[in-house]
C-alpha cells in the first residue's frame, strides 16, 4: 500500500523539481540579458562623455590655426579630458616627491641622489586610481639615497 502512495508523490516531486530547474535556468538567462544591457548602457554613457573631446580634436585638425591657437585648443581638449576623468571618479596618483609605495607605484628606474632612500624622483608614466582602487600604478624613478643604497 505504501508503494501506491509513494509513486504519485515521487512523480509530483520529480515534476516539481523539473519545473524549478526550468525556472532557475530562465532566471539565469534573464540575469545574463540584464547584465549585458547594463554593460551596454554604461558603455554608451562613457562614450557620450568622450564625444566632445573627439569633436574638439576633429575641429582642431580640420582648421588652419597658428601654433599658439593650436596649443590653446589642445589645452582646452586636455581640460575636457580631465573633467571627464574626474566625473568618472578617476584621479592621478601623486608621485614626484612622495615616498615610494608598491601599492601605487612601480619602480622602473633607481638612482643615487641627494634625496632620501625611496623618495620618488620622477614620474615616467602617471598612475591612476578610481574610487580607491588602482587602475594602473605610476611608473617611477626612485632614489637609492645619497650613497646609492650602500649600508652605512
């Protein structure tokens, strides 16, 4: 008698499990579609921010200007770019004169100098952070100290 009762219950549970598996699969597909849509919208927003920079560069390249006007135009484009980076939460990493920090700086050159050991002497490529996360470390030249790193 218990087999007669279990068989319909097993069948119901199996159907329930298949239905839940199908619902979960549909849910995963919907989340993937939404994630792609959000990614596309974020990309569109970023591109809209950069279009004025592109247009300013395009205008500068198509007009005949004297070097002073061209330099001023490049300054304006640089200001546009800086504003966009700031709006996106992107900031440069301070380097020259700072203490070397391997979390934010990559030492590509070292040299003896009158500066204390591990002071940054020059920035070879600017580093960037966004909301406290390093996007790219700064490539820097670091002081070995007055005696070139020799033990005193």
